[in-house]
C-alpha cells in the first residue's frame, strides 16, 4: 500500500512538474522572431481584442505561437532529426533524402500529365516570345536558359521507391524546347551541356538544390558563348587564365543540411572565382549603394557559409556599373540560380542589372525592360520552375 | 481545443487543475462551477459563438428533464420527453443533415436551396448525451436534476464533450454531487491520459499521414499494394485516434473524480463482427441498444421485426457518423454482416479456427473503413476496386514501399498496440512475486511520464495533428 502511494506521488509530481516546468520555461525564455534552421519567421499571436476573440482569430493564433516558442523547441527538433536519421534511418527526414552521401530534396509523388505539361509549355513559350518582342522592339537581344536542379542532376542517387521526377523532366524540357522553337527561339538547355561535360559530381551541390561553382561557371560560359555567337561580337569570357578560383575552407551549410539542423555534413565547401585583372565597379541594391563586392565573404575561415555567399543572396534589384560605355549592358532575371552566374557576368558588361521577381515589386519585368532598355536580357530558370508562371515566370504583371 | 495541443497541455489543464484544487473539496458546488466554466471555455475556444448552441441544447434537456420527470402527470412527462427529443434531434438534423438532405433532393432534380450550415463540434455527442438524461428521467431510471448548473456540467463536462465517450447520466449523477478526488485516482487518470496522448501523437498521427497521402490520390490509379497500405493505415488511424481520445477523456475524468465507462476493448482482436461491435465505440452501440433497439422490441419478437430493428439501428448508426451516403452504406454493410452472423453463417463461423475467424472479421472491418474514409461513393467504389486489382496502375511508383519504410517504427508499434499487450504484461509481472509486482506498479508510471515528454516533443516539432472524430 505504501509502495503504491509512493508511485502515485511520483507520477503526480512528475506529471504536474513537467507541465509547470514546460510552461514556465516557455514563458520566460528569450523570444526570437526567426528560426535560422527552418529559414522562416516564427509565429506571433493575433492582436488581443474583443473582435479577434469573437471571430476566433486570437484563439486560432495561440497554438502556432506556443509551438514555435515552446521550451526546448530547437533541442527537441534537433533530437527528432537525429533519431530519424541515425536510429530509425527513415528514407526521408524533414523532406530531405539522405542517400548516396548526398542530401537530396524529397519530391512528392506525381503522375505527369503530358497534355497538361504541353499546354503549360505552350503558354510559357508564348509569354517568353512576347518578352523577346519587347526586347527586340528597341534593338535588344533575348536569351533564355534552363538549368537542372539538384534532383535532375543526380536522378540516379534517389532510391527506386522515391520520385526523382525523371518522367516529368523528360516531358517538360522537350515540350518547352519545342514550343520555343516554334516561336523562333532557341532554349539554352544546360542539361545536355552538363552531360557533355560528364556531369562531374563537383558541379552540383550535394547538400543544396543549387549548382556548385563548377555548374554555375559552365552556365555562365555557355550563356556568354551563345550571346557572342548570336550577336556576332566577342564578349569577354573569364577562363582558366583570367579567373582565380578559390575554394573557401569554411563549412558549407546547404539548404538540405540546414533542414537537418546541420547534423549531416557532406563535407562540401563553396568556391569563388575572382578575375585576375579586376575591374572597379559600383553596386546598388534596391536603389541603395552598397559595398562593391559580389561575394559575401565570411570574416573568418571557420565561420559557416550559405549559398547566399554569391551576390549576398537574393535581392530584388541589383545594379553593377563598371563604367565602360563601350561594352553592352545586360539584365539577368531569375531565381537564385542567377546569383553565382552574376558574380562572373558583370565582368563582361558596362552595366549589369539583376532582377529577382520574388522580391522585386516596383513594376512588371516587361515595363522594367522598356524603361532601362538593356542590350541583352537573359532569363535563367531551373527545371522545377521552368513552366511556372509565378514570380520569375510572371513577366507582364506586377507581382502579387 | 484539443487535448493534444500545447494550449491544452501548458495552458488550460494546469490553470484548471490549479483553480479547481484551490477550492476546498467541501465546496463541491464551487468546484463544479469551476469545472463548468472551464468546460464552456474549452468548447468556446474551438467553436466560438456556437457555444450558445450547446447552452441551448443544455437548456432544452434541463427543461425536458423537469417535465419528463413528472411521473404523476404522464401527459406532461410525455410532452417533456417529446419536446426534448424533437428539439435535440431537430437541432442535430438542421446542423448536421439539412445540407445533405437538400443536396440529395437537388440530385433528384428538384431545385431547393442548399443551406450553408457550420457543423458544431461534437454536436452528435452532446445531443445523445442530453437525450439519454431526459429518457432516463422519463423512464424513472434517473431522478430529475433540479440544479441547471449540474445538468449543464453533465452535458458540457469537457473531457467527454466533443468526442465522447457518450456518458450516461446514471453513470455520473452521483459523482456530480458527491465524488472524491484522491491521489491514487489522480495518478491513475494522469497515467491513462499520458498513454492516450502518446497513442494519438505517435500512432494515430503517423497512420493518418499515410492514410491522407493515399486516400488523397485518384483511387482508380492506385496499385493494389498501395491501396491496401492506405486502407490498413486508416484502419489503425481511426482506432488509435478515437481510442486515444477516449483514454484521455477517461483519464481526465479520473483526475477530477469522475468514472466514465470504457469505450474500447481491443476491437481488432475480435473473431466476429458481432464481437467487434461489443468492443468498438461501446458507449454508442450501447446507447443505440438501450434507446432504439430494445424499445423497438429488440430480439424478443418475430424474425422479420428483429431484422427491421437491426436495420433501423444500423441506418441510424451510419447516419450518426456523418451526413453522406458513404456512412449510410457503411451502416448497411455492418447491418448485413450482423444479420448474416445472426441468422446465416454464425454457426459455421464458430466452427472455424480462431485465426481464420479473426482474418475474416478484420477483412470485413478494413473494407468498412474504406467506405467510411472515402469522400463519396465513387471514390469508395474505385478504391475497393483498386484493392482487388481493378486499377489503371498509373501510380505504380514505389509509394507503398515508401510508406512502409518511412513509417516502419510506427507500423511495428501499431501491430503491437492493437493487441492487449498491456494486460498480458501486467498479469505476467504480477505472477512473478514481489519483484514483478513492484515492476508492474512502477513501470507504467515511469513509462507514462516518458510518453508525456515524447508527446510534448512531437507536439512541439510536428504540425500534423487533426482529430478524426471531431467531425461527428
């Protein structure tokens, strides 16, 4: 009887003590508005008022806030990832597929619809043709490049039972190539270019959706060679002689590794390329003059680096002026795949503008082009976003 | 508000326990008032202004009970019963079935407006609970509750308010007025709550992710393996989800001195459908037995009337679960199986070895859950077809393997947890002398606290947390 009472006290004290402790720590722990590993803002409660109480807004907002600010959250999330990775060996952890020494992205299962993909490709090609017309109206030149994302570069690294989107890619890229060709445009597909180069592992990141410097350099080179050929002028292309390539010693935390709280390390490092004969330039981000650099270099050799090393990350509008009016001007638009390309491309132009429509809200891209009339307009999109009309696929409307 | 939320665990529950136990036990009325206020707040937090509907339902049952208990004035008593039944079922019919009825009439070619009605959480539960009170009073099985706050507390008591078990008034009427909250009751209740919470967080939610993933696809494209994985996952999900809620409700009841009856008794070990329904959602099946089946004549009548009675009960059971043809068909499916066992193949079934009887029962149950889970009859038919090979096979892409490998720890746990392992272990330990008994005493408590921490961790790190039975 006595033993039973001890056991009951133990349970009761443990139960109430845990709830009280969790509540107290949740209330008193310092609040942060940002979750680094999740790369998102943490929830905050709705304003407390009679109205928000009656319409249910306030009650509904409390649970996400408690979840985001609960005692021990980061530790528990790390522990959860560790258990899933190392104890349960789940094939997918936080939407990351740890396979073949890499951290790949998990793709939802899909049944590709050829007719739907063709229709999307036709629509996108039509939009691009209109944009080409806008550029050519004032005598400019338009070039559009498609680059594989990580899943398309390493399709064989996925286990057989997971979706590597090969079936989708096999429909999507030819559909857009064909639809653009019908409109007199030549899609620069980096897939075959990378195939020709032998798809070296160091060209694409093992822990991030993007390419590594090697893949970015090849893309930069392919674009400039294409432009030189189409324009009939010799654009300066940085090569082994004119470019000093340096791999940073800093640990690289790719987006996949970040989702896994840095618990899986692929041993990757980022590489930068600096012209041996630098040209002075000025840089303006969203209308504000900033430091004249294209790499956000860490202060020390041990500090971790992210993909935002290139161009300092995604910026709505960047303008780099090299003040060489004899050279043409260029506008590059697209998602984050443009960033490492831009780190090299500015070198060949008088002015380089960069627009990322995920962040730029001032005017539609077509209007921006009409306003600034760059000699060359280059769009770069990855296979996943290739047919999407969102953001950098929304060329004629103001971004929502 | 749901039990498996941080708002409940870190806010509502500690605050209520603190205020409730600060009130001395001798002030029973005040403790009841605290519990009632908390229960109404609990409901309001999730349902908003619809809490007024529950208050209306409570008022109807209170007045109905006062009238139904006038035993010396039978007509008034009858009027009271009729009033409560018509008003209670009328509210239920409007909020739950008006849209379905209108859509059905439209489907027949008649143009009628389709009312846009928000389904109040748990309306089926609190309506049936209120009705049982009035009917018991009318029958003389329970005394009139003259204190409206006590009637309100019976209907609105938060542990069982939104997802059962359906508590009979006779079960708790004594405890509303005179109950004793003790340390051992509290500890037992908290232990049960922790086990229920972890069952929900670990098993039900994982199985729910699989079921949602599979049932969310075009059923005709599923390969048979994937269709079976989805059906099995839902079979586990609905059991662990609903029985977890009952565990938590019963456990919370204990912490406040109430004793609710069991709602589940390892239904998936049943060796016949009849046995399954003695073990599954016991509070609902016994409600229909006592308030519909027996008043209709039960089985003490001709075979034709027995069949009519069973059919009525199962049509109503199907409809109680949801306003859709899939639920009606689900009820009829069990009606057919029960009639078959009663009149046709029951004797033959009893001759078969237990594993075969179990397998046949589980097959019938799994197929029934496909009907239950499907969005409509078309999906149900296509899904059942896919399970038996009638499929385009477009989705033969390794998903079944993925769902098995991704959730392998949960599959293994689920396969263990549907068996009465806890009872087996308890008996085994208790037969092992003093050491075994000590272990049997301490192990569940230590495990319960571990599971509480685990559940907290899953609540903090996960976001997939819907409760199935709230829609009923």
